[in-house]
């Protein structure tokens, strides 16, 4: 779906004040696509980071107002609108006016632990909001919809590495359930209306401009302030940490290659990762799980200090280990994430020190 300058592709990216959405909008605008970004800029975490991302992309905070299009001063082909996905009237109006070729839905209420105390936020943003995107795609001829799912959907599944061809019917948090629901909703629209949809199961994304509620950010902040960090599952947690640039590369390849039906799919032996409809699901992970204590060691090496640790039991909603099978990603797109944890942590620390003058 990638276009030339003469036939520029128009892409909607939701969640562009967020971590992955910000990086994706930068990448797409840099290569010449016509990009419109939306975000409601909620206060789930430090809004300084959200506005900082937008400012880096040339979106002046003073010009941001509800439902008002703001032109980037950095990219002539990037515009931003402050908008709630739950506002179907505004979403419908935007789709009607802009006539998008493709949509990448990255806006969502994030966080496993937050879903334990604020479940309603996940239904509103992740279910109702995604339904509004699906309906708008249906009624306005969008040719490709990609969207963020999560490694959290694997839930109680203990077969590793996690494969998109495994059953994922046992989530352990409402956040995970909402992401599984997105996949089911997308399949329905692919089946009924022929909309190509691709779900992307991200595995513990980290890097510059990362989320303040994620471990790398929390650990770095605490270390620089001389405070101890909380280490859950007594440090025995394993995560398939995936660097942001590797994630974005995978997303871009999916945007350029809309999902196609699997001609070998059969209802008598249904494959969860594909369909007779134009529907696909992919893992994007580093394919190399790392012990949490080793991840902390990489942070300590980058900071040149030892961090005091509070060793705690696993939290409700957490899974002890994630490990991505990326064979489908390699087969279909010739791509595999390859940034090492130490490289990624070093880049994050450099960004953090500069942004917060730490």
C-alpha cells in the first residue's frame, strides 16, 4: 500500500501522543505518507511526555484544541486532531472528510494493573472506541486496518514460544480480554464486509519516549532519584522485551501489505491466526525472553550504578513469562526484530537524561 509522492497514501494513526503511535507517525511522515494522527491526550500517565512527543513531531501544544486539526511544523504531510475514539460522530466526520486509504489503530487504554481498579476505562476505549473505528472503516472504504493487540492475550497459556496459532481463550486481566475482543471484532468485520484487518501482538515495547508506567521508565526514574525499585515475582519474571524501532518496522510492513485470506483455512480445523477472510494476527517480539533481573542489570550498566531492590510476589493479572514465536512475521515479511536489550536500554537512558535533564 506504500505510495509514491505522486500517489501519496493517506493513513490515519490513532494514539499519536502515545509511545508507539508517536514513533509510527514520525516514520510514516518521514517516508512521505499523508498522515493524520488523533489522540485524546488523557492523564493516565504524565502528560508532559505526551505533549513532548507531539512537540517533537511539530505539533504545538498551544494550537491543540478539541476536534481542531493542527498542522505539524516539522512535516508538511502530518496533521493532528485531539479526539476521543468513543465520539463516533467526530470519528465519522473525520473519515468522511479525509477519505483514508489505511488506518492503524494504536489508541487504547493501556496497562494490566490499572485494569484491575478502572475496568470501565477499558470497555470505553478498547471496545467501544475500536467498534467506532471498525464502523468508520466499513462505511468509508478503508482498504487496510491494522491495530494493536498484545502479548497479554496469551493469558494462562503455558506453551512457549507463544504462537498466533495457539488458543488464547483464557486471559488473566480485563486489559487482555479487551485486546482479545478486538481480534474477534476485527475478524467479524473482515468476514462480513471484506475489510483486510491485521492484529499485532506487541511484546513489552521499550525505548526512547517510552511510557512512564512501564518498568524501564519506573526503574530509571527511581534509580536517578536514589529510591529502591519494586521487583515483582522476586525477579523471576521473563519478558520478550522489544525495542520500539523494531516494533515500528513490523507495523510499517503490515500497513504496506494488507491481510489476505488463507486459502488453506478450514472450519473443520480452524487456525486462530488466519482465516478464510482477509484477517491475520502476528506477534512482534524480540524472540529472546530476558529475565527481569538481567534487564535491571542492563539499566544498572547504562546508569553506572547499583539499584536497591524490593523483592515482591507476582501481581494479579501478570503472567510470569512471555516469549514470541515470530515465524509468521519472518515468513510473510522477511523481517525479524534484532535490537539487543543493552542497545535499547542505552538509547532510552540517553533520551531520559536529555528530556528530564537528569
